[in-house]
C-alpha cells in the first residue's frame, strides 16, 4: 500500500488572512508542497488538470517536471489527465518526455474531468465523453507500445506510419490508472487492460464506492489479469490531524466551508463529524489525501 497527497490547485481565500494567493503564489506553493511531501516520507504527489477558475494547474507536465527536478524518490502522477479533450498523440509525447526527465517516476490517471464546459473549449462534445475516453486511450496505448503506427478513428485525423518520440523509458510505458466516480464503463476499461482503477471517493457514500470497486475487481479477474484481490485500486480521501476530534473540527471548519465545492451551494456533502466506522470497501494499493 502507498500513501500520497494530491492537489486540485484551487485558488481560494484563506480564512485566517481573508486573502487568496495569486496564481503565481499558488503555483510556486504547489511545488513546495510536493518537496515537503517527499521530505515527510509520502510515496506520491499528484496534481489535477483544470482549465477554468478557480484552478491553476492547466499544465501538469510542466508542474511535475519542475517537481521532478527537486525530488529524488517520490512518484509523480496526475489526478487526472484529461483523456477526452487532450490529443493522445500529444499525451504520448509529453508524458514519455516527463518519464525520462523524472527517471521513470511517473504514473498517469486518465479521466474525463468534472467540468462540462471544458469539452467545447477544446472542440469536443461532452455527449461523446465515454467514447472519447475509450478511443483516445486505445490510441495512446498503441503509440507507447508500437512504432510506425497506422490508425484511423472517429475523433481525430488518421495516422500513417507514425512513431511518437521520445519512446517510453527503457521501453516501459508509464503505469496508467483510470479514474471514475460514477461510470461503470471506465471501471470496465481499467479491468480490460489490467490497469489501475482510481475512485476519488471524497464525496460519495461507501456503498457506492464498494459497488464500483467490486465491479472493477471482478472484471479484472474475468479478463485474466489475476485474482480479484490482486486488482490495483486507488482511493481518495481527506485528512486533517489534531490532538482530538473537537479540536480538529474547530480548526478545520473555516477551511472546509471556504472550499470551492461548498461556496454558493446548498451543501449536501459529507459532515466533519465522525460516524461509526464502516468496513473498508477493499484493501487498496494506493491511497491519496487531498487537497
């Protein structure tokens, strides 16, 4: 099991100061956060990919390359890389390049994103989200594993005799996770290829999380990749530590109520109050804390 930290890079007001950081501060602070994460002994650091306010990380490869230059051991990954709106040819090139710069310390988490408008911004149709995820990832896999690729699909121009450069480090592509909190088709996709499956379960009840993880594990075994318990599962979560529950709630509540998901909405998310323990849906090989 591995433990890491991820950020969505949101730029929000700090309740302690009443001020929000600038984009420059947020970006630079994210790098420092990653450096401290390695010093603290965490296994991985991850960044989201967003193209809308209030988020800063629109270029994950640039951020992770900077972090790679200042760290030595920690795995660097995304949560998520937008497989629907990015060109798979460009993804193959950029993440193989990052893999070389980081000496192989790179994973990718493929996802469709949670911001609907991003699709037309990049010339895509949100109604084709699942189909885009399936086709684009199929091409990405081929580009990392084959040279002189001939390919034709629905969503981009055809390729003839194309070889993406640079090639994956030592001929081994980065490990891929598929992230989805609600779409069984994506859990199926992860199982089909024998890739990892990430369920960012921060805002979802445990029975739903268990159902999605169980589906992935069952299909992982069905496709002959191993036993269900050998399937590679990642889970998201939130943590704030203090000497006791009361102190943690008192100190963290102002930040909790100031997040981008809380503001301007009728909150229906999780409570800060602890509930009686529920059984873990499954053991997992990757756990990430945010934000």
